[in-house]
C-alpha cells in the first residue's frame, strides 16, 4: 500500500474513532489497519493516535496531520477526477429520511445501481441529526430548513405542502375560511427532532409567511403518527402533499385554506464541510435531483 492509502486509513480511523470500524468501512483486514498506522507513526516520528479500551482519539500531532491529510486526499481526488472520467466506484454510505426513501428513492434504486454498477450502497433510515463524520456516513437526505452550519446542503427539491384535517374533525369543528377562524381550532403538534420544540403552522399570505400556534390535543415526533393523528380526527396538520395523496383520494383527509398554503418543503442532500464532494456523492445527488424533478413546485 502507498502513502495515499495510509492517509485514507488514518483519516477513517480519526473519523470513526475505531480501528475496527475503519477496517470495516474500507473493507480491509483489521491487522492491516494496525500495521499501516504503526508504519505511519514510525515514519513520521510522532504519535498520532491515543488508543483506549473504548475508543481512539487524535493526539495534538494527530489533529494537525488529520487536517493536512483531509486536504491532500481531497486535492488528489479532485485532480484525478478532472483528468479522467472514470466510473464512480466503491462504498457509498447514505442516510435517508424514511418517507422520502420509501416514496421517491427506493422505487428508482434499481435504475441507479444499473447505471453505476461499481457503487455499493449502504442505506440507513433516520430523521435525527446524524454525525456524518463520526458515523462514517457520506451524505444524508433530509426535508426541511437546514439547521446544522457544519454541513453543506445541496437542495434537490421543493415539495408542495398542504393544510389538512379529517372530514369528521371538520364536521365537528367547522371548516375554517380564513386565518382568524383558526382560533377555535386545534392542531396536532409536530415536534422537531432538531430543536425539540413543536413547529407552528405556516401560511402564505400575499407572498409572506405567517405562523400560527394553535392549542393541541397531542404532540408527536414521527411523520406517520402525525398523519394518522389527523386521519383520526385529532386536529389540523400540515404535510407534503405526496405523503397523503392516497388519504385525499379516498376522503380520509380534506384540504383546508388551499389559497393560504404552507411554503413548499425543501429537500436537501447534506455532507460535511471538510469533505470534498466525492464522485459517488455527486452522481447520487444528481440522480436524486432527477427523481424529485416531477414533484418540484418550483424549477
């Protein structure tokens, strides 16, 4: 193995805090990882990693060398990519928000993998804030406004949202015809995984966004529970239209205040600031843009 491969191994150990997980990610033997790091430290004459029974940490020298290695790897990959149009290959670890994965991503994956036969996908499903570097994830797909400034976001879609309630709820509480009429209504609160707080309802009024907080019978933190609570007649919710097309078609939910729709929901691919956008992530993000394109409410 050459020094570039040594750097790749060192960077992965530093990010995963584990020799074993680095070896698994890079698909090389654990003993090889150990020998490479021993050789690197001996050649540099410095200790780069502090090993304990539970984790691996960078020394002060290791932190300095890690930053240099990240830049060198990014520069080399960029240089090679600019001179040859090689097919992206290797492991691509992604984490997807569940409903987006099931509705948009999974149906199209056979075509993506047929197009990029040398990419091996490892997919996790989540809606939490993922530590991409620590968990060895290359990118995540998330809906909503970006919160984490340590991440770079590439928007792939803007999805139409609607305000809905069940026919039973509207028969009981009345159909609101303006924002003032909402004062007597209830919402189902959706608790953000990013902030831990309930999100207000949002309405577009003369190209500006107005937020309203209604009293709520319950709060939920899952998209499926949020939708099911509305279908059960527990209050008003705001969701992407794609997620409830079937419920609307079968009359289980009804759109309210259609002329004051919520702003569209952004969908983005996120990856760390300190990572060069690899060819694998680039083609995956391009493909996501393609599959979301028919559902975009704006260009």
